[in-house]
């Protein structure tokens, strides 16, 4: 790929006509904006969710069915290794962390995985998010990138609706710029629910995606179904990390998944550049 072509695609995908950040600059930005480093998610919240996963609470499973036992201590040990939370089980309250180097390393592995799928020629890719107030901007940039590189962006089950737990009216799948989200009467909503992705899977037939890029239950249900899946997850959402440890999720990027959308721009730029360099 020519330098001019690569630069054009990077601008198209990120909306920025600026060089990608250096790794040192990106690390500093992640810590300063609390995407990583000392994140807003409390230690108490993290540990509560690790216990919930160990107890097989469906809300925290994201559509995955772990093969292993995964005790509370097992989950904590995994999250310390994969996301960089404090490993000491005696640290039970206050500040917790995400290691920015783990965020960067997983982002680069995600880029390599996306590039490998794109090199296959005209792949089918499905992109979805349960965090429209944060991670939508990242997913939309990836949708623009893979579309430009010849992928078919899937819109399976658009308009499918259901009554879910915890709300009193139907919600439905809606796409914006080829990114699937859950719609509640015109408002895109936060969700952990794997049901929408399961509805998509039921409609795939022989047209299964070659790759799913997602988070929360969208990613978990896809990985459980044996679809190549990469995703993003916060330090209080251990299910996708367990899925990666068991080989059901290809890559899980640890980050705070609900900071200001513009704060994700340098990370998105780094991810897009990684894909372009690997093509």
C-alpha cells in the first residue's frame, strides 16, 4: 500500500488528518483521560462483578458459558494478568487500575486480527456496541475502515424487537453507519444483554460473519457461537476476558468503556494505523 493510500484511509477511518500518536504519547493520554491507569471504576465494583461471574450471574456472563470452574480468586487472578487490576486480594476498596500497556498491546492484537480477516478478501463483518455513549465512536471508525477495505458490513436482524428483563416496553436492533445497537424508542441504550446477538445468529444461516467487532453481550454471544470475535471490556466486565482465556474470544481490549467519546480518538487512530500497517 502506498503512503498516500494509507494516509487517506487513516483520515477516512478516524476523521483526523494528523499523524498517529507515539506509543509513549498514547500511554500518557490513556492515563490522563483515565481510559487506563487509575480508572473511575472502583475496586469494590470490580470485586463485586468478579464474584457475580464466579456465581454465574447471567447479567455478568455476556452470553458466554465458561468451560472452567472460575472461582472468584481465579477471576481476580485473570483480571490482574489480562487487564492489570490490583492482584492483591486483600485490596478490597478504593482505587483500582488498568495497565495502559496491556490496553495498547491488546489494541495491537485486535488490529492484527482485523487485518488478517481483511486480507482474506471481501469478508463479512458485523459490528455492534452496548455502550453507545462511549465506545460507539470507536466502532464507527472501524466500520468506515473495513468498508473502505472491501468488507461487507452486515445488518442482520435489523428491526428485530423483544421484551427484555428490567424494562417495560420492547427494544429493537437498529443500525447507525453499520453499527448495531439496541434502540428504545429512538434512544440508543446501554446493554449487557446477549439476546440481540442471539437473534442475529438465528438469522445468519450460511451467511455467518467472518468477524464480529463488539463489546458486552454482543461480543460474548458471538464468541460463544464460535464466531471469530474481538471486543472491548472494562475492568468490571470480566466475562470477555474469561472468554479469551478459554479461546472463545480472540482479543479483549481492557479499557474504561464510558469516558468522553473524544478521548478515544488517539486509541482509535493507533488501532486504525495498526490495521493499515498489517495489510
